[in-house]
């Protein structure tokens, strides 16, 4: 290798110097420095930090331009107690009272003042939690009042321009990384030193945002100093959605996540501090559970309302006001006439009323009471949930049946055992096309059609029966295999009477043929012809009450109670049970309105906990009978269900009652008398 000339060495030396200069320039460009505020500013900041109420008022600006109500002050006082001394607090406030905005500023308060070092925001969804984090990031970057008092945080935040890459490579004055971090779900405060080399209280404070049903277990962070931080403050910001609130199953699941995963974030030896601002959407929802001191005594619940006391004229002048309001608005004249009426009678209309926040007045309205009354007119029944935390039932049912009532029908009879008076043992399997699964229920009945379920279940145990976007052939194969697995499980299970241990075998098993009918019929034919099962397997199709018909041309045998066996109009080899879904659904639900084990009632097998049967019960009550009336074509039932709810086990239980009817029982308790032989029935016979 030739030796380098003097010119070459000079050129190499210059290149090295240039590279070092460029590197030093780049490093210098990454360095961020701040200037501490004056002693006067620091003193004023310290005074504000003693009061969370004054702090968020000062820095929140326009967000808190109205005086706080007594309820606001009470809530903030509880939050202060949680910050300083720990504890669990559930706070129900009316919609629009600013509870989430208060908590956003409280999160900034505890981090900037160093009162808490690792804050976790848990919202109903991941998107809502991310919006919480984004709010905090923007305030730190854009608030001039925060920048004036906390430049050791805001200066570094502003230098990032909101870009995570700049935050990652940012340096402080001594050339070490500043430690600031940004992402959609995480915000880490910078770790910097003051002029004397001391650390700030906010150094390294962390806030994370997560959806309640996301991965929130096992949170911890290693700091620059080598210390491991675990969450010490949780804000559960309205941790339920409208859909989850209307499902007792989802409420129970979220309740378990909060009491297990969330409260365990601090580690095995420490208790977490948590604040839960919430609104009761429906009776018994997630918020209502944590506000119930008996159900969760560890949570200090506080409930406030928009109207604490309604006026004396609520059923008088305010009714007249409401009519004026509705008439004028419907005819496009606005609310002016109603407001004029209110002004003329305000003294009488205000008498006896007490609103929780007198400053909550909308534009064009003249008092908080008028605002509340207008909201009541505009939102109807939702007003009681959104603004009073006292929701009314979503659906006005013909009878009131709740999951809790169903769970009360749990008796001490162990699973797989049947009452000694059982004469008929049947089952039904429902195919869920939406979630790709099989829900089945087994039930024993006595002569009075008093029922008991020794077992129910779902296949597969986890996940879906067929993959999403599966072809029709794959779906059919999975359904067929799933039905075989369910029947194999039932065959392999030993059922017996409660006394004596005498075994009892399933008599009839119905399978829903409303979806993938050909596959169900194919499986039923194989199951019965192969002799592999000691019970009959029959396809079944339900029809709404006003659509249930018996055709003499396809009827097989004599009809049973609101059900019959018929063959397909296109293929006489396809036989199935046709039944009146509405009639039997009402019978199945009303069975839980009777006393447990009373004639015509229904009971559930023993369980380890009170809530064991809650998912099953949730689906039984999902469809509510809202109307029932006689028409020229017969009785008509109207069932409604809450959005997002499931009723697959409800259908399976209904099918058990149908199967019992096919075995000769009647909901009246009297046996159905059937003639022998293979007589064909005419329409006149069926009308008798």
C-alpha cells in the first residue's frame, strides 16, 4: 500500500476536522436550554400549587370561566384527598359539567408539581385515552401561562415541534439527553437541572393512555437514574361506552378489569390511587356498580345532579311552558315564546327549585333552571341518565325481568344433576352467524313444565367457530364439525337425578336450522341414521307469532302447543320442528318471574359465585317484550333488544321449552293428548 503524501494527510485531517465540526454543530442544535422564572413568579406558583382548585382555574383559563359549583368544589376536594393521601373515588356528575376537563388539568397538575410520578389514563376506548394525552401535550406546548411558570418543562416541549423524533434526540445543557418523550399513548416529562444542579419535582413524570379493554397489566418504567417506576395514580375517565353499559356481560367484564388489572397496577405491595369520573347510563351499569357503597365499599362514591330539587310548578306552569316550547319549535318560531312565558311567570316557576350549578346557562336562556327544563324537553328520558344520574329503563317492557332476578333462581343442585321429578330431558343448540359459534342449553322438565338447566355452554370455548371472511364451504364444514363436537360432549357427559344417582339420558336435541339449513339437516340425518347418539337430533325453525302458520299439506302428525313437526315444501325428506318463537320466548322469560322451583318456573344449577350465571342471564333478558295485542290474524308480540346485545343463550333456552312441548308437555301443566296413527289433518281439523 503506497504511503500517504503530505497533501493527502492534510486532506484527511481537514475531513476529520470537518466531520467533527458538523457533528458538534448537530449536537449543539439539539441542545435546549431554559431560563428559570424570577423568585416572585416562583412564589406565586408555589401558592397556586397548594390548591388544585386555584391551580386549574389559573392555568385552565377559558375552560373554567364560570365559578365552580358546590358540587365541583366537593369533587375537587375528593380528588385532592386522593392525590395527597390515596384512595379510590367514583364521581358521577351530569353530562356537560366539565368533569373530564377538570381531570385533564388535574393530570397536568400532579405531573408538573411532582405530586404523582406515573399517571395512567384509562378511558372507555383507546382513541378516547389518546385524545386525553394529546390534550396534555398541546397544553404543555401552547399554554403561555404554563410556559411562564414551568419553563423547565414547556421549553423542551416547544422545541420538539410536536415531533417524536426531535424529542428522542433532544439534549439538555450538559449534552445529556433531556429524556422528554412523545407518542400517541405516552408523554414523559424532561429530566433537567436548575442553575444549581438540582432536579425538578416534575423530572421524568410519565402519563400513559389506554383503553379499558386493552393491554394495561404489568406497567412499569425504568428512569435515567435506574429507579423503576410503577403507576401511582389512575384516572378512569368514563370507562364505559353506550354499548357496554347496555350489556350486563360487558359491565361484568369491565368491572373485573378494574378490580383486577387496574387496581393491581401499583404492584403487589402498594395500593393504587384512582379517580373515576362517570355517568350512570342505565340502572346497574358499570358506573352504578362502583357508586354502590354496598357492592364496592372500597370506592368512595359521590353522585351529583343537574337539578337537586324540582320546582313546585313542575306539574303546572312548566307543563304549559313545555307545550308552548314544543309548538313554537315544531312550527319554526324558535324558543322566544317559551322564554317570554317564563319571564312573565318566573317567580312562580322558580319557586321551590334548586339547581346544582346556577351558572350553567345556555345562550338565549335566562337561568340554569330554564336550561335544565329545556334539556328535559329536548332529550326526553335520556335526561335522567345524562343529567341526573338516575336513568330510566331503556325499554318499557310488559314485565320487568333483570339478569339479577335470573341469577336468584340458582339453587343448590350441583351441575349435571336434575330434580327427582324430571320426566323430560331435552336441549337446543343455537347457531350464531354473527359471532361464529354454537350456544347450547340443556333442561329437564317435570309434568307441570317446571324446568331446570343442569348445563349450558358455548362452542368453541374461545374464539369463533369459523375464520372471518371464510368461504361458504369452510363455514358449512365448521358448523357440521361443531355440531358433532357438541353432541359428542353431551353423549359423553353423565347426567343423573339429584337423589339416588340414577342416570338420565337426553331425549331430544333441537338444532337451529334458520341459518345454513342444508348443513343442519345433513347433520341431523347422519346423527339419527348412524345410531351414534342415544337421543333424537331434530332441526328446528322459529317464526314470529304473527308469521307462525300450520300447513296441512306439510304437517306431520298432530300439532303440539304452538309448535309442530313438518316436512319441507321442496323436499319431503327434510323434517323439522316449526314453532312460535314469540310465544315460547315469553313463556321462558316469565318462568323466572315465578318463585324458584314453583310450578312452571325455571332454575339454574349451583355456581361458585353469585355472578357466575350473569353472562347467561344477560342474554336471556336481552330481548324485551314491549307490546302484546290481539289482531284479526291472532296474537301479536313485539320484542325489542338493546343495541349490541346478544341473545343466543336466550334462543337456546327458548328452544328447550319447545323441545319439551314436542315431548308432549304443555305450559299449562296439562299433557297434550295426541291420537295414534298417521292421520292427515285438513285445515278444518287444525281450527278445532
